[in-house]
């Protein structure tokens, strides 16, 4: 699993590349803890375009990250969710707890729309 990230407005866009499974879940959690400590006032957008596999422990990691952000009044959005990954979210009935966008552009546009609405 490889994580790369960049800042876009008040979001950190995190690209997940590879498999998020038991063997890397703890490491990914630690990476997110570091990102959140560096950028405590920012929201997270997970770009799953290159996520090949998601296990139940990987899903638990994503749910945990969402919980941390919600506790801080921050958001977690997801984009480029592939069919296999979406099936896991649907089967476990957690899909409705996430804001999911087709692609990064539409997710970022939603960010821009929120900023316009708040002015």
C-alpha cells in the first residue's frame, strides 16, 4: 500500500494505491494519524482510483479515520470508488455514512460549492 497526499483548499487529498488489508492496516492508520497531526484543521478526500483490494480490516481503518474526523467536526469524502470496493461498503451497510463522488473533480467542486454557499 502506498499513500500519497496533497493539499487542495481545506482538504488533504489522499491517494490510496495497492491493497488495504490486514498486513498494512496499522501502518496506514499511523500514516493518517501523522497527516491529521500535521493538518489538524483540514478535511480528507480519499481518492481510491488505484485501490486494488480492501479487506475488512482495511474498511475498519477507513471507518476509524472517519470517526476521528467526525469527532473534530471535519469531513471524510471518497472518490473513484471501484465496483469491488463499493460492494464491500454496501455489503457491510456503511456506504451511507460516507460522501462518495464519481471522481476527484466532482468532489472538489462540492468543496467549492460549500465555500460559495458559506459566503
